[in-house]
């Protein structure tokens, strides 16, 4: 019997039994009520027995498997063991995740720890996570119901192609070498994420031990959920705002430091300038990563303008990287302080310190927007994510900042990223914390025709040029070999 009619008959029998009980109650003295109740009770028992036998012997029944694939949305059903469950693929068709044959909760992920934070896991004990959870419905072959009538609508199991590139995902994991940090690679033209790696990670088969490891937190996604002071990698935003508001002039940057207000901590440059050369313009200040210049520029722009720039760039929001039905894979919003009562403290935000906290994904998206002539293409991992672009800076301002980031590589703190035949633009960052400094580096290439953005964070890694930059360089060298994109040096 067809599955929908089977259940309709089941409900009809229950209704008849209820009616029979009422009839029996109304005719206790007679025998007709007892007879009808006995008949309906026997019919219900037979129907329940039929259903129980069908389910108990259904493992070998094609009809039962089809029934579950069509109507049962639970993760622990026979449908999830069927061979026609879809796969998660990378942008080139390589398998990132597929069902383990014969295993109810099995999930084979060829890259293992390298994709744990993106692909996720399928565990009997801990359930589903990551993109495996988001795309569970289409992978298993049933439709996400949008109305009551859609509950019985059949869908075909399908493969899901993601934007990730397995080659870069694996290489980024190897380059981090277990250090606490994150790597993001994305295409600034459309926001497609090629690699999103958080370290340390864990084998999907060792979740219990990973959850107990509080010191390293291997299940915590530092790329999308970790909040850090951005340090100097926020200076491109301050430079863009100063250019917009006509505050990108020359500022005195004394070797003894500068305090934005009485009783505030003095701001100093890492490499103090001699007294006769302490007045810096924007190109020099950016190349040398002068904290004082950017603190003064932020103060000149004012807290309201700086706050508006942060929100315009979406740094107070998270990004929806993938969506299917009501399930989504999203990043953490940034933490923007409220300086209405102390507007002078915007000076510290100007060079990425103070109480401002952002994720590595925020920095990658900001870098991508500047590389894309001021237009932010929302970062995304798979189908369903919003992709509508948003302009955050004018093309003129964005190109000026791009020139500054290129100068940082040719004449500034980012010199070590130089790669023969591939012009790179970037910015180092060293963010102060209560412990050792966090190391940042963000860049894009080719500088004259941006096609790839790489952002690297190493927790407590010290100088960005010493620890984060080499990882980005290794990834850029591989990207250059794999793409062989011609470019004008």
C-alpha cells in the first residue's frame, strides 16, 4: 500500500475507534456497542502489527527505504544509511565529505582536521555540525518544508558544491602547524571563500577528547568566531576614512609619544622617528605603520564618523556564509565599543587597539572590499548565502588605499611578502593583548588586478611580519603556481 494512504488509513482507524468507544458508552446495556468496539479494536491491532512488521523488517525493503527518504527528516534513520545520500564537494569537484557505507552516523572527510570547522561532523553522541548540518536536508533527499503542503513533497538527494578549494584548505592547515590561529583565502570579486581554516583542530573521530581539551579549544572556530583586537590591519580603514573626510594630511609623530587626552596612556610608534623627521605624511606613515599618525587621523575625523565607518563596513555584524531552509552557517559579529562618553578614545581605535574586537573574517572581508574598488562582495561558502554586493568606499578612495598597501610591500613593513612575478599589496599587524601580542597579516594579489585575498592570524604570535606573513607568502606562492595568472609587475 502506498505510504500516504497507509497513514491516512491509520488515522481513519483511530477516528473510528474513538467513535466506537463513544457509541459503546452510549449503549452500555446493549450488545451492539461491544461488538463494534471489539471489531474496531481488532482492526487497529492488525494495523499496528502490520506497521511494526514493516518497520522491523524494513532494512531490506526498498519500499521502506523510499518511504523514510521521502517523509522522515530525522538524522538517525535508515535513509541516512542509503547509498544515494549526496556529497559535499569543493569548487573543483573533489570530495570533502560523503556518507560512510553502512554506517548510520558515519561521515568520511578526506581532509580530516583541515575541514572540521567548516564541513563539521555527524556524530551519534553530538549530532550534526557545520555545513553537514546546514545542508542535511538536500543531501539526504528531502525538501525543506516551506508550508504544510510541502511536508510530503519528494526531493532528490543532491551533491552540494562549495566554494572551498581542497588544495588550499590542506595547505593552510599544514602551514599553521597546530599553532592557535586562522587562515582565510577568498576571491574579492565575488566573495567566494577558497580556504577557511582554524587551528588547532581535531580528528572528527576524536570529538570527546577534543571537547575536553579546554586549553587548546580545538573545536572553536577562530576564523569566524574568534574576536581579537585587529591592530595595524585596521589602518587601511582609518586611511580610507581620513581620505574621505580630508584629514589625511601631515601629523607630528613625536618620538616621546602622544597622549590623546590628559591621564590617558601615551601612544608610541614601534620605530620612533628622529626629532628632525617626526612630521609624517600618509604614505610614509602607512609604510612605517605609525601608530601616532593613525591615532591623530582618527581623532581628527571624530568618533561619530569613525563609528559610522565601522558599521558601514559591516564590522558590527556577522556574515551568513551558507544557508538551507532555516539552517545557516554564520560568523560572529564584531564588538564595537560605545565611546559617546569618551570620544577621545577613538585615537586607540585608529590603529586597531582599544576595545574594538573583530574576527579574522572581518579583516579578510574589509581587505577584499578595498581590493575590489570599495565594493564588498559578502563572503560565502555555499548555496543560499546572500551575495548582493555593497559599496562601502568610493573607487577613488579604495584605489588610494590600494596604493598605500602596495607601498607597504615595496618600501614598508611588508617587504618580506614580495614574490617575483606577482605584485602583492598587504599590511602587517601586531595587536597588543594582556599577554604576548597577536600577529596579523592581510594581503591581496595581483596588486594591479586583485583576484585573491589572504588573511592570517596567529594568537600571541608576536610580530605579524615574523609569524603571520610567512604563512601568507607560502599560500600566495602556491596560488601563483596553480593559477599562473599573467600580471604586470
